């Protein structure tokens, strides 16, 4: 563990001093005003046709209080943009708009096309922002991981975990899941990542083994990521300062979607008036312009935040492998050396690294090695077949819950073997991300 002298806890008060340097410019009043006007226009359209259940749900959401967490609002904005783009698909527009039956219809289609282009561009930028932010967090935490095969395995685990999550989403879409269903799943997956990150900071359960070998991780970082989900934790300072502007944008996009939905659904009975399409267009222009500004601003705040400190700044020790981390193990002729491991999580890795000492006394420079699974009844199953090695460095196998035995076998030899053995690790699935 790295020395932490001189480091300060990443507390709410500590972050407050940092955020003082980054005041968020206020949103234009029009953002709030336009949301209210669109909700009022939507309410007026109930006289044309009764509110359907899905419209009632949209109305409640548009009039309600947005979620408190910043990242939950970002996901909600993505969801609403996709819902709006779904509405604006040409095949789903009213027939009069598809055919541009009148000059007024053609003008509305032109406005809707501009709205669609702006939201497509904003959606792409938001997706890229979230991906970049997730990579920043992961790469920051990875700077405290040992810079050897263990770090490589953790990166591979993250990639595998993300592939599994994407497969979940693909399966939901294939089963006919709605955009709302998909984003409910995406948010659930996001919270799973946050829980895993918090577990890493708490070093609970299967994470104890991993954290034990996190060379140079400052305790202040572990304390911070442990509290990352807390309602009144350090991140509350960020929510209080920057949340209100994002909440306003969330309410605006909810109002945009509500009005567009109810007006298109009633287009056969009442066409959208010229003044009303102008209000809608202005709302989308302000929404996309201000959302771009917000993500650019918050991105700069995140990247420079004091919890994105480098390993060097944190006083971390060099995470590269040290020769004294190897344990010298003498295996007499005709004997074996065994290591028993307990695995607590499915899809974990058992990782090992060893080499034989060069020298005449060791004679044949190889050693037998294999890995076994030991069932609760004591039955043994070969996981990695027996082979003779001069060295086996940075190797691993994927395992499930249970007990395992790694065996170095010198039973065939008439000479002792001196093995330089790196610690054997059980590395659980870990998805350090936010």
C-alpha cells in the first residue's frame, strides 16, 4: 500500500473548494419558460381527444421532479432523445405529413426535419461524452493496479463484462423491448457498475483478494469510490451545484417529447399551428445548444477533478513488478508443491507466474505443473492438463465458485528444483466504471 502522508480525504468540503473554481453559467430563462409553454399546449390538446395511458404517464413525468443523480439524468435525456427520434421517423408521421399534402404540411415537415437533425447530433455527442467519461474513470483507477498481467486480466474482464451487458440489451431488443425497457436495463447495468466500484472501495466479499494486491492504491481514493453511491456523500456537492441546470434541461426535453407526441397523435383532427411549431423548434434549439454547453463544461470539471489524481501525484509506489515480490520455493526431488485457492465468484480468474532458477545444480530446467478443481466431496477434476515448463508467466484460467489446487510437480526428477514463484491470485470480475 502506498504511503498516504500529505493526502487529504476526498470529502464533500474538499470537493466544494475545487468546484468553487468552476461556476456553471446560468441557463437562459427561456429553457424553463418554453418547457412550461409546451406542457400548456399539450394540456390544450386534450380537448381534441382524451389522454391515452401512455400520454398520461408522459405528462406526469414532464410535470414531475427529475431524478437527483446527474448520471441518471444523462441517461434519461438519452432516452427522451431516442423516443423523439422514434416519433419523427417518416414512416410514423401522420399521412398528411408524409405526403406533404399542403404547403403548411410541407413547412411543418421541414421544421421537424431540422429538429430531427439537431437531436441526432446531440444524441451522438451525449453518447460519446458518456463513453469518454467511463473510460476516464476506468483508466484512472487502473493507474493504481499492478502494471503486469493482473492489470491486463482486469481489462479483459471489463471487456468481457461489457460484451455480456451488450448481449443483454441485444436480447431485449430482439424480444421486442421498447426504448423505455431498453433504458431501464441500461440504467440497471450502470448501477451494477457503480455497486461494483463501491465494493472495490469497501474491499468486501470477493474484492478483498483483489484490493490486497492493488499496489499503491491511496486509501483516500478507496474511501471516495466506496461512497460514490451515497446520497449525502462527496458527490452531493456536485449534484447541488450542477444538478439544477441539468434538471431544467431534463424537464425541457420531457416537455418537447410530450407535446410532439400528443400533437402528432391528433394531427388528423387538429394540425399543428404555425406559432406552436415555432415554439417547439425554439425549444429544441435552446435544448440542444445548452446541452452541448453543459456536457462540455461538466466534462472539463470531471477531467480536472481532484479524484482523477495520477498515481504519481497520490504518492503511489511504482506499480511495476519488483524482483523481491517473487518467493523462492525449493521443491525436493520426488516431491510436489501445492497451493490451494478458494474462489467466491463465477467467471473469476486464477492467475500465476513462475520461472525456474538458472544454474547447474537444478539440472533439467523444467517443472511439472497442473491445476485441479476440488469438489465439495473431495473429487478432483483436471482444469489445466499436466505439462513440464521452464517458465509459465502471466498465465491464467477462468474458473467458477469452488476450491482449486495448483501443483508444481518434481516427482519425476532426481534433483531439487528452485522455483521463483510470483503470488497466485484469484481475480474476481471487477468492472471499475461509473
